[in-house]
C-alpha cells in the first residue's frame, strides 16, 4: 500500500491504495465519496464518470495511482458553493431526467463535460455525447431535455421538433 494524493472537489486528499486500486474504489472506499457509482465493472455503463483534470473519465478504467497529483471532480463537487444544486443537477431535476437515480451521477458528469466542450449542443450532439452512458429507466428523452435546458436552450421547443 502506498498513499495516493490528489485534489478531489477542490481539497487535497491522500489515502492508501494498492497498485491495482481503481479510481472508483479509491473515491468510494478510500475517501467515502459514494456518489460515484459502480455499475458494470466493464466500462460500458458510464455510472462511474468523474472529471480528471477537466476531462470526463470512466473511473472504473483508471488506477488511482495513475491520477496521482491530478485534479478530480466527482458528483459531490457539482453543487454550488452554498450547497444548492448546480445548473446541470437542477436541469435534471426540473426536466425529470432521472428515475431510479443510479445512472444520474455519471449522466451529470458527462453532461458537464459535454457542455464545457460544446455550450449549445444540438439534440443529435447531446445524444451522441451521452452514448457512453446507459440508463435503464428513462428512455433518454427527458435526459436529453435536461441537457438542452442546462445549456440554456428551450428544451421543450427543441424536443417538439
């Protein structure tokens, strides 16, 4: 075991990890940040998406040691400073972009990365941007509306086209 140090949600953290410890397990077990979910263990579902140095990464595919010194943001770091929901989180709530909630952390993190790259995506670009995330409940319609709303677009008007 060796200590792995990184910045997580703006705070410097250090916790012991074996060389084989995946980032998702480091976050959940080592740091107690259980908002990042383990869904499939094969990088297919996207429930484990976090940001590493500003990029969306499936944390079940990365060793914790490989992100030593990096800046990591998890779903717990997406709220506003006052604790209220961030723009993407609020859009998911307002547009019913979640049901059971299991995929939601990964969807929110992927959405935030998508909007950082493309602040006003089309519906097709949203659907393409979310391809690596699986939701078994919603059928994606309301998730797409939530992403469009988070981008400042009229999600209902676009969805009606």
